[in-house]
C-alpha cells in the first residue's frame, strides 16, 4: 500500500510530534553517517529538540568542524568585502574621469570663447560642480573665521583679566599713598609680568 503525502506543517498532537521527531532525527543522523562514509565528507550536524535537548553528529570532531566553517565563512566575507571595495574604487575612478572630462570641456569652452560647444547636460554638471566647490570653499572660510574669532575672544578675556589686575594694583597703591605719605614717591608699575598673562 502506498504511503500518503505528508503535509509540511506543524504536528498539533504532542505525542505524534515526538514520535515523528525521534524517527526523522534518527533517519537524518543515519543519512549523515552514510554520506560521510560513502563520499568521505566531513559532516557536522546539530539538532535541538523542542524541549532544548541537544543531538549532534560530527565525523572529525565538532570543534574542528566549527573552526573550519568559521575560517571559510570569514574568508568568504573578506573576499566579498574586497570585491565590493574594488567595485566602489572603479566606480569612483570612472566618476572622477567623467568629472575631469566635463571640467576640461568647461575650461576649453571658457578659453575658446564658446567655440567648442558644450551640451546642456555638461553645462549643468559643471554648474553643479562649481556650486559644490563654492560651498566647500565657503565652509572652509567660515571655519577659519570662527577659529580666528575664538582666538580673539580668548585674547580679549586675557587682556580683561590683566586690566582688572592692574586696576586693583593701582587702587591698592592709591589707598597706600593716601594712608602713608612716604609711599607717594614710590614708582607705580603699569605693566604686569608677561609669564602670567601670555596668549
């Protein structure tokens, strides 16, 4: 009598599900052993039951197989990364070549007074490139200016501190001169030591 076709879906009855798991697990392990012996293949098989129990089969040690698998997948990933990097480099080179070509046409157009006609697309690309370069130049200029402003603010803070210190010294000498008439002939320094207020 022919066996009926089994529907591929979860078995709802837990007893039938457990019986099917045991039969199919043993069949899978048997087939893996046969494949290993017949074809001299290295096989590693790991099965976790629904209760979390582990069943495994390894022809030459599971740890060695896992290390071999990790090496092969790492090499594959590295090869893919290298290929992707080469492809990106080629795309960048071709893009730069196109940009250089457009720029050379733009220069010829400007120096020849429009004798070598450029297409509308080439002029748009040139215009876009000029806008990008102007943006970069402006942002670099703004960075430099903000750095210079910050330096000037720092110098202003240092000079204010030096000025305050000098005013305090002047006030002390003025008070000392009023209280002690002998102190009136003492020289009054108008500068502070450079080591303290360097900028």
